[in-house]
C-alpha cells in the first residue's frame, strides 16, 4: 500500500483529503506543520508527499529541497492557491513532480498521485525549456510579457483577446495608465495572422503636432528644414503588420483628419512627395481618456472614433483585480531577479499584506517598479516589509493605525471578497483561495455580520 504524507496547515482540508485518500487504498499520514513533517520524515520513508506551498513555519519549497536531498525517489506534489502558481512552477524546476491548484477535485489529485507512483523517481518534465505553461497555452511569442490572471475580469479580458485577435478588426483598448495596454496590444498581434510581421508602437502623446505628419507617413530629403535624408513613417514601417497607437486621444484635430484618411484609403504620401504608397496595417489604439465624451465635446472626430473602435476592450485597474496581485508579484519578482542578479524567492507575510492593501494608482507599472526596487534593497532571499517604498508602508499605517495586524487585514479582505461576489460564500472562498469551512471559521472568529 503506497505511503502518502499530507503537509497542510488547514486542518479541516487536510483531514478531508486524508479520509478520501484512505478510502482509495493509500496509507495516509498527516502533518499540520513543517516541524511535524520533519519528524515523520525521519521515522518513515514515504512514496508521495503532498505539501502546501505556504506553511506557518516556512516555505514548502525549502522542505522540498530537503526531501529530494534525503530521499530522491520520494515524489513531491505541491498544493497551491492560484496566487502561488509561479512559486509552484519554480518548485517543479527544483524537483517537485507536479503541482495542483486549490480548490481541486479529489479524483484529480488521485490521478496525479498514481502518475507520480508510476514515474519511479524520475522528475516529470512538464515545462518546455523555451516557454512557460502560460505562454504555451496562449501561443504567445516570447517577447510578450503577459501574465494571465485568475480573476473574473482577467479571464474575461483573455476571452476578448482570443475572440478578436484572429480577425482584422480595429481594436480600441481602454484603461488607466499603467494597466498594460501595450502588452495586450502585443498579445492580440501575437495571436493574429500578422504575428510574423512587424508590431510598431507609437506614443501619440509624445509626438509634437508639427512633426506628426512626418512621423506617421515619412518624408523626402529636403522637404522641410531639418529633413536631411529620406525617412519612412510608422505606417510604412508597420506595413503588413500591426500599428499600435497609444494615447490616441492626444492627437490634434488636424492629425486626426490625416490619420482617418490613411486608415480609410489604405494609402499614404510622404511629406514632399506626390507618390501614393499602398499600406496594409491593422490598427490597435489605446486611451486612458473617455473618447466618447471627447467626441461629444468636439475634441475627437466621431468618424475616426468609429474607425478605430470596431471592437473595444476595457482593461481593469489593478485595484479591481486584487486577487491577481500576488500572481503579478511573483512574475515581477522573477524578472527583477534576472535583471539584477539576485535570488529573492519569497515575500514575507507582512510585505504581502502591505502590497495587497495598497491601492496602486499607477497599476501594473507601479507594481513592477516597486518590486524591482525592493529586490534591489533585499539582503537575503526574502523580500521584507522594510524594503518597500515609504508610501506603501505609510499607506498601511495610515489605514490600519499604529497596530497594523494580520487580523485587521484579513477581516477587511474577507469582507471585500464577500461584497464582490454578492455574499456568496462558496465563491468568496474560491476568491480568497481557502476552503469554505475555513471561511466560515474566519467569519465566526471575526464575528462578521454576513
């Protein structure tokens, strides 16, 4: 009878899983802490170990390294919430057989255990060397730094991208500054028939009105003062591919007229030339403004608006997809480590709470910068609260008072999740990445009137 050890601090979930596996003819032992687990590992040789990624006394990945060092044939399966998926993927690279995201169906874990038992100690190679699972699933080019979220708004965003990408429709991306509009534009391009052609990004807000025509359509040498050589414009550069017009609302009315004509006629003329050049580009535009209001006020041409808005996608602000935040943190942590030559693999509980609590007015761009800065200041393998910028630490203290606590944060997060799903406790538990029983225990513990 195969010997299984479950390491899980959620006692109710651990006992439920133990009962199920026992009924399926496994000899099951349980540990509710890393200390208990280490003691049992000294006494017994287990065939498979199911370990939570996060444990009260430390990290499940650290325990994994010890297990594989002392018992290479023992297979380890990491159990993780959605926010820890990247940590689990990292664990696989360090010897874990597989990972499974909570909540999971009991039959699913049995299937993985059986495969682990059949592997005879060989580490399962699930991940291609050149692409992550997320990139493989979405067929992304490696240049696209897209991180799929698990929130409802993130899933909806991915569905819209997959729907419109294969078409030739013009797309308008609407979202606050820093939400990743260019990343989404590249994602659309990467899943389109034009993916092997050029993707040209233009910041319309950075182009002075006086040279916008030359920037978009190019010019001939000597056509104006300073034109010392021939130049192709953005439309020609993107010919056959995708032209991304970021912050299109910043274009002057005159430039809007020129842009409309080029999109409609699919022809351009370089400044100083009478020759028309055929161009075939897909237009993806982005804005952080209300263009419909700008149309009503006469600041943006209505005909151009309809041309660029054959399909619109709203990109949610980071504060509206807080359940994805830790996924982004792990991704930015990996990038920062690579760029800075560091090995910060963990985020302390206090730092996690602070990151989740902060409103992120600068969205993903701000989060990326914060993680990069904190990794630079980190002295060990853990990103501590002290390494975070003062504005984040101050925000926590201001909101929670001098005695900022895990309990206060947890209570607020539970209430927020319940409100988000209209007080459906099953959905709230899934959103919080805990079992429903744990949620009920927390509600009773904090005496929440729900």
